[in-house]
C-alpha cells in the first residue's frame, strides 16, 4: 500500500504516501501525544521521502503566510469539488452577461447554505435558509452565491482565477466575502477541536501566530477580489463566526480551542481595514455573544456549533450585513461621476399649469410640498452627518406614501405611510413629492420651484 511518512512540526503537518499520488494532507495529532515510531521502507523510498519533505518544508518557509491557489493535483477529483466549481463558474459567467451590477457572495459552506445545498447536494441543516435569504435579498436584485462547502482560502483563490468568476466580479456592484473557518480547522491539530479534553490550551504566542497566519490568508483573498472588481465596487468582509466543537450533539460551548483564535483573527482583520474605505468589516460575533446563555450559543441559532441555522442567519447575520450593504451601495452611488442629462425629445413638452387640468387644492398642496422640500434641504445642509434625503417624485401612487390624495385623507392609503417609512428608512430620509392626478407637465412645473430644486 506504500509507506506512510508522517512529519510533524509546530507549524507544518502533513502525511505523505510514498509511491502513491499525493492526497490532501491530514493533520498530525496534538504534539504532546506523539510517540517515537519506526517504519520500514526501502532506501529508494527513504531518499524520495527526504527529498519531498525538503521541498515541502522549504516551500512552507518561503511562502510564509501567503496562500497559493490550489491546483488540480492537490484535490481528490472523486469528491465532486471540481465539477461543482466548474458549475459555479458557468453560473458566474451567465450572471455577468445577464445581470446589471450584481452582488456576489463568496465563501465556504456557510455561504453555500444560501443555495440550500452542501457541496451541491441535499443539506439537512440548510432547511429554510435559501428561502429566508432570497426574501431578505429582494431589495438588492438577484445575488450570485458562490460558496463551496469545505473551502479554504486557497480553494477560493483558485476559483477567483477562473474566467467566469473574474468576469462576474468585473461587473459586480458589491462582493461579500466570508472564508477562513476551514483553514482554522487545519491550523490546529484535529484532536484539539474534535476532543477538546485531550487538546492543548493555547499560549499567547500560539494565538498570535495562528491569528496572524489566518488573517494573512483572508487578506490575500480580499486583495484578489479587489483586483478583479470593477472600479468603485466595494468589499464587505464577514470575518470568522463563533465556533464550538462540531460533529457533537450538543456542540461544546464555550470552546477554549477556537474562541481565542477567532478573536485574534477578527481583531487583525478589523485593524487591517479600519482606514480602508473600500473594505467594510462586518463582525457578527457580538450578535451571537448577545444571545449566548452562560457562554452557550443556543442550538436554534447554530445547531452544529459551526453553521448558523436559517434563524441564526436571519436574526444575527443578515441584519448587520444588510445595513453594511445599504451604506456601501449608497456611498458608491454618491461617489459615481455625474452624467449630463440628455436633452428631452422634440415635441410640445414642458411645464403646464393653467392649460393642464388640475384638481381642487392642487396649488396649495404644491406650495406645501415645496416648503417641505426646502426644509428637508436645509436640514441636510446643516448636518453633513445626517442621512442624505431620498426624493420620490410622481403622482397619486407616490402621494399614497404620504397617506393622502391631493392633500386630503385617503381611506385606501391607510397603512401605506408606515410601510413606506419602514421600507425606505435604511436608505436615508425619504421625501415623498407626489400629487394625485399629476401629469408630466405638472411635475415639470413643480421641478422649477425653489424648494424642490434646492432639495
């Protein structure tokens, strides 16, 4: 079956199967559990093993914390990863051709759960997640979910170099990145996180070293995403989520193995992008900690100690993510270069008041709206930190947002103002400037008034 040579150092762990094709490395046991061992191999195999070990160790030292894109030789093709990665890249190419400024979600199983799958197969833990996600994303169009269960940063770096995803990012409005928890599983010995009672307890040095290593890997992904994104598009980085001991029911909380490493990694990432306007770090750990009961995150939010449930995503992840998405999209819109308005088409188009039919009370309501517009403009000008106004211009359909019809009470509009305010609140201070019965000529007249022009 081939001789097995196991090499373990504090920073490097892998398993080599001599005379067989390389497989994905398996972590060594905790260092304090190693025992002297001897194996029988031929001199030829021994020389081959020493040569391969030397190359791998030299490569590790040369790379430092910089991950490389995973090549095909490093993956077992029988697990379906390449087929699914190719499918996602085809989807990305199709979305790039069809969508206008899409939002792209990049990551691992936590991201893939938004598709309702795990490695493109049935997913029991994902029940309800896809439906919840699609409902939450309605205001943002059709997001493109590019997550694969089990992916590490190196896997995502490989996918980021494929033509479909590169093309998609060149057209994207926003990229949401969440990756790294699978790297963490391979940066510490398996025994430590599957059976914490047998594992080591971290020193300050080990926490700092692993946190720095993992933050560097995630930063390499962010840098690659930014290199492919169109100019003006932003990145939302969701760092590590809390982790318990997975594959156990119930998961072990609080988890002394993962908690300090998650905190160290996230702190590094927050610090790295604190002054970077193109990258927003959306740390959801405090939201999970807020619902923890004596350090235990309830199973209804994270049943397996690793993946948020549909409820966990809905209540603890997406609210913060949507707030950051709104701010990033508004900032991008404000920074976009102004485009000269085209000339109107030829014809008898222009403001009309006297020659256009108008309902009773029209002038009074038009004057009121213009005063409201002037007041809203003054408020925005007086406080640069205040939300920028969002102006709705139209006829009775937009006047319904005020709950009126030509300034009078409107029975059919009951409840509409509240729904409107709740829906528009994340985007700034709404100003509904609609009058029932208005034609284009009426609105052109109102657009010439000083208050609305100032607004």
